[in-house]
């Protein structure tokens, strides 16, 4: 396979992250060919897929288009997939998995297309080499993605393999942590870029603080990862990847930030986990961690972003206690945070009403399958003037 050939690249993301992903792709100087709620399409080479996998914060997977075709039956699917030169892509002694999203009238068993794609690939490699690779459900090696909608199908090589949100720094997740790509999206929604102070009461195991530090120092998010889907392909050029990693490591070599990242939690174990995770990420020296009730979190003198991620009452905590908790959040923001900009990320809008402050903006997100909102509060001292 020609690794310099430019093809469509589908970059997937979680609900609510598309606009932030578009900006990331454009900032990396790649064109936006198309977009939808689950991701964006750009254009580039195999090498560009490596670059995108290294630098994208809000993406899930980077998928390199192998073939797009009309497909009205399982027989047509097998024939089209089998026509590709898989013997030049997947080692006959290797391992791969097939992941599919299928919405077509011609198939009533959603797992059947996976089997047809797997058979088409294995049969082709065996016919060309005399041996066949293993296949299964693990996504930590080569991953092939099938999208089949009505009478049209797309086959992609999944260049990232495991989701890019798995940064590999969160060794101690603690309780109900945010996915890293979601945390990055939340921070980008607040406008955080390191040019202002950031305060994170109730920081939990530190995902928001760590992602913030990486954004502030412009540190590529995938530096800690060694395993990507593209590293298992026969066309993988290790020297090119090594050069990409060397250049990425030169970014973000900051001993201190011009503005503070303050992260607190009442749970001592959460702060222990957060400090260790930050150390693994190489940003512990940039974050001021401390154990205290959120209402006692130290605030900078200058106007800053205050971002809180309280429990939702869906998986953790007691609703009666949480109603009081959210009321205390409102009191804290109103009484102690005037002159700053407050944000609360929650998956429970009934509890959010207990904050008792008027939102200036609401950003929709999903945390897993939980419909969430990032609520923005302009915090003025006294009454806002016209």
C-alpha cells in the first residue's frame, strides 16, 4: 500500500465534540471535507493519520478509507472486501478484528457482516500467502471498520485501534472519571487555552486538571501511548513514526505556566490518585493540588475560569444530599467567585436548578449515554448593569 496516497480520513468523536474536533483539524491545517454528529472527514495520507493520531484531543478514532462501494447483499460485501490487497496490509501471522455499524434492509443479523468481512480478508490472505492471520474481538492490534448504510458501504483501516481518549496516564481512575476526550472538549468549550487561571474544585482523579495542563503547554495528548492500530500494519514505517514522536516531544517542554491550575477535592484518596496520574502524564509540576471542601478552594486575584463537575445522582451519591450540595455550589459561586466565570458540568438538570443562578450559556455533551450540559455563569458582584 502506498503510504503517501491521499484518501478520505474519517475522524470519529463523541456526541457534542464535533465542533471542537473541526477546529482541531483545521488548526493542524487539514481540510474539512464533510462533517456529521459523530465526526468529521478530512483528506490525507497514511502518514497524516499518524500525525492526527498524535495531536487530536477530542477524537475517538482516525480511520483511513480503503474502499467505498455500492453494496446490496452479503455476497457483494464479501466480493468487494476480498478484492483489496490485504496480503500487503495485514501480516499472515498477525491478528485483526472487524468492527461494524450496519443499517441496511438486506441484513437482519448485525454480527453477520463482521463475519463476512473477516472471511473475505482471511480468504484473500490465505490464497496469496498460504497462511492466515488470527481474528477476534480485541482492538489492540489491527482494526478494520465497516460502515454499511442502505446500499452503500465503506471499509476503513482504523489507524488508532484503541480509542485516542485512552491517553495511558490514568493509572488510578478513582470514582466515575470523565473520558479524557470529553474532558478536553469541556475545557475547550470554556475557552481555556492556558492564558488565564483555571480553578477546579471537586477535581476527582484529576482528568480535567491534567487535560488542562496539556492544553496549556501544547503537549500532544498521545505521547504516552505506544500502541496504535497503524503500528501493526505491514506498511508501517517506524522511522517516520519515530520522527513524528521526536517532534511531538519537543512541544510543551514548559517548567511552569504563566497562569495557575488549582485543583482541589475533599476526598484525600482522590487527590492522591490525581497527583499520581498527573505525574504519569508529566504535568504534576504545573498543577496546585490540595485537599479541602470546594468552598475553601483558593481563588486567584485575577479573573479566572472556575469549572466544577459534581456528581449527577445517577450512579453515585444520594439525591437529597446532592440537592443541598448543588445549592451550596450556587452559594459558593455567587458569594465567593464574583469577577470570575463559573462553569458547572452536570448530567442532572433537575439538580442544576438548585444552583439558583441564571446561566448565560448551555453546551450539550454526553458522558457515556448520559445527556449532560456544561452550564456557564457570568459572576458579577452586585447587580449586572446594562
